[in-house]
């Protein structure tokens, strides 16, 4: 949230050091302009280990990508290349 720098004028986020993150910060800024909304995180499942949590996250990302949802996290960019072709 901090990196979206909502207090700066609405323009190309030049301050973003990793260009691949620009879509995420642009999305956060667009949400904020639209009624001062901000993204939230909803935890829907707890896992006993970090490995289980990562596996569950990857499975959810695969599902969302297969359904055509627009994801802005870096992990989804990596996993897009690993989706098995049917």
C-alpha cells in the first residue's frame, strides 16, 4: 500500500523500481480514486505449515488464471508459464 504513494499526483508511477509492479500500484491508485477504496486481504483457510500455505496459494492462483481472472501479483506472472496445456 505504501508503494502506491496515494498522496502523489495521478500520473505514471515513476517511483516504482520494478516496472512489473506498475500495474499493481496503478490498480491500487484507481481503487482509491473510486471512492477512496483500498484492497483488502481475506484469509479463507489456515494451514499448519508454510509449505501447505504456499501450495494452497499456488493452487488458488492456478484456478484464478484458468478462470480468466485478472491477477496483479508477481507470483501469478511466474505461474502463468507453468499452466499445463490441455
